[in-house]
């Protein structure tokens, strides 16, 4: 019995064994000229200020979300309060 074509090939099949792109097609995504001049910048994770503005954003985001929901919970709350007040007085 001879091995299958996949086992005889030099590369694993695309989508298996952590191999997702063919090395012949990566970088040749329809461009006639090779890509040049692409600059990327990075910042070390220990140099970032990850909580910058978090308290300010939390206060105003809470206010914004609560103000949008007040008409859903305030009228039933007031109706229940006045109903209980009426029932106690009666």
C-alpha cells in the first residue's frame, strides 16, 4: 500500500497541524509590486498606563446608562409607592 498524496507532500495540508497559509501565497495577495515601507510601532506592556481615565469614564458612563433607563424603572416604582401608601392609609 502506498502513502497518500498528502503524506508524500512536503507541507502539511492547509488548515491542519497549525498550518493555515501556504508560504507561496502569503505576501502575494494580488499585489504586482512587493510591499515595502510598512512601519509598525509598538509599546511595551509595562510602559502603558492602562487605567488612564478609567474613573472619569466610569462615572460618566454610569450616568449616561442610568439616565437612559430611568423611564423604565421610575414609573413602576412610583406607582408601587403610591399604591402602598394608599393601602396603608385605607
